[in-house]
């Protein structure tokens, strides 16, 4: 297959979608780009910039076919990259025919889980749109869109049960500032990306409560152990959680100033209510939805997850962060 001749679509207009469009267009690919908001479309077409996200990134509009007609964008593309918040994915696809993705390569750049039905993205496309796992790819970090925009060296993992399409998508992404590797662990990488957002909220709460780096390092160490217990139970295969797609993504999300989940957690730890913190943030904190979904999923398994439960209790049961973390401290080692 000649990947240069493949038509690529980007679904989403947020920061990570914008960063991925930069990578792809820098590599010489012309894109079909679906964005819901007319004002963003007009601004990119006129000025070559996304006015809301990564506005420092310049695009050549001649390399972009931008539209808010989802069917047209998907029908005219071979590789579809989905990069919308997981909480909105179902509503974005509401009017899409169930066979619209047939024969296409589906790429998830979504680091979340579908609320209410508690499915990771691969499971959702497989069950709702009959997308074979052989046609499905997950792109994971560690990566922050802001650093990609600055062309700082970033390592991405492309996961698929079909190594051929994984290698081909790596070739599409590779550049002087993007290095890629492959994995066949689509379930582990997806669940790890979901969980790390919850743990980033936890580290943010700890920061807001006044805990220091000593405690944070223990919290993250325990978070990695918790991740291993969960994904080894849900999808038991041989995997090394010290690889960058697991540990690296956890670290950057827990520590970075760019982490929206950490920022959200800091606000909660500092005394904001959940609703006021959500209103003040300009972007979605995926870990908020993830903590509820994982809480529901783990009811089907016997897995010890004290950090996840602490975050769930704070966000959904409205237990005081001070009280919940006092209890959590006795469970960490």
C-alpha cells in the first residue's frame, strides 16, 4: 500500500487534533479536516491558524479541506483519525450510518473512555460500527500538544493488532521531531491512557492540598502498580509497563504544567467544586469521566484500586479531598 496516496481525515478541532494536523501537514500530507465550529473553520481558511487551540501554529490552507460535513469528510477519506473528547464521540457520530466506516482504517487519538456505556474507543467502534480490530489503530504518548506545536522531540506509540497498518501509520507520522514505535497491545495502551488521566487528577489534588514531591513520587509509583493490576486483570497479556507508552505517559500527565487533568485536580484540591472547576477550564479533563467509568467497570473484577476510588469519591460522592487523602495515605506504600 502506498500511504502517500491515502486520503487522511482528522475528526476534531481541539489542541491534540491541531497538533496532529501540524505533524501530518509538515510531512507533506493533505488532509480532510472535520471541525464543528464555523468560526474556527473560517479563521483557519483565512488566516491559517486555529484561533482557540495552539494558535501559534501556522497552516497552509491549500493543504486542508476543512468542513463541518462529517459524512463528506469520512466518505472522501481512507484513514480516519478521531480526536474528539470521549464524552462527545457518540454525539458527534449520531447521524453517521453504521456502515460508514466499512473498509477504512480507524485511528483513535482519544485518551478517554465512552461515558455511560463504559467502553474504550476500540471496543466502541467494534461494537457500534463493526470496525474490525485489524483495521483499528491507537496513537498514544507521552505527548503534550503544546510541545508538538513547538516541535520538541516527542515519542509516539502506534498500537494495532495489525502490524502492517501500524508500521504504515508510523511512516506517516515520523519526522525530525516525531519518533514512533509499534505495539500490539491496543487494550492495554487504551486503558493505560484512561487511567493516567485519573492519576493526574490525583496528583493535582495532592498538590492543591499542599503535599510535596516526596508524596507525589509515592503516589505515582502506586498508580503504576494499580494500572498493572487493572489491565493485567481486564486484558492479561505479556506487557512491560515501564515502556514509555505506559510509564512515560503517566509521568508526563501527572507532572506537566500542560496537563489539564493535573490542573483540574489542583483546583479541586484547592477548594473548587467540581462544577466550578469545569466551568473555569477551557478544555475537557478526561479523567473526570474516566474515574466514573473505571469505577463501574471494576465492579466486574476483584482489583485493588485505592487511588482510583479516592478520586471517584471526591468527584462523584463529594467526599472532602482532605478526608479522602487522609484515608488514601494509609493505603500507599
